[in-house]
C-alpha cells in the first residue's frame, strides 16, 4: 500500500516588502511505506522526513531581518499544525492504538 503524508501550507505573507501578488499553496508528499512506525528509530526517520518537507514548503528567506524570520517561522508552525493529525494517524495505524478524535 502506498503511504504518503501530504504537507500543504497556504503561503500568504502579510509583510509588504516580501508579499507576493497571489497566495500560493505548496505541497510536499512524504512517503513512509518503507518505515515500520512501531519502531522508535523509524519514527525518528519519519519525523526527519516531515521536518525536511516543512522546510521545503517554508524555506528560509534569503534576506535578513525579523519580518522574514517571522514569516518563515509562522509558515513552519502552520505546516506542523496541518500535518500533526496525519502524523498521529499514521503512527496510530502502525501501532494499532486508538487515536482520540480531533477537535476541529
């Protein structure tokens, strides 16, 4: 079975100096079918892949300054929030544990 988590974030900046004309959605697929999420070492590998995906979706800005840093951090936080449920579901399915309902 193909197992993929999708990390998608609507990139919209509020800083006029770096704002883009249109908001864009970036999507990165994170495969994990080769991992056994019952094993701690594989969960760590999974988390490294997720972190790399978040960094790909929300790259650091080349310019310096607190506004660009804040935009990058805000984007990454939103990406982690967006993928948290998918991550928890994947691990719960692998370990056979029950996942509590999401309060969305």
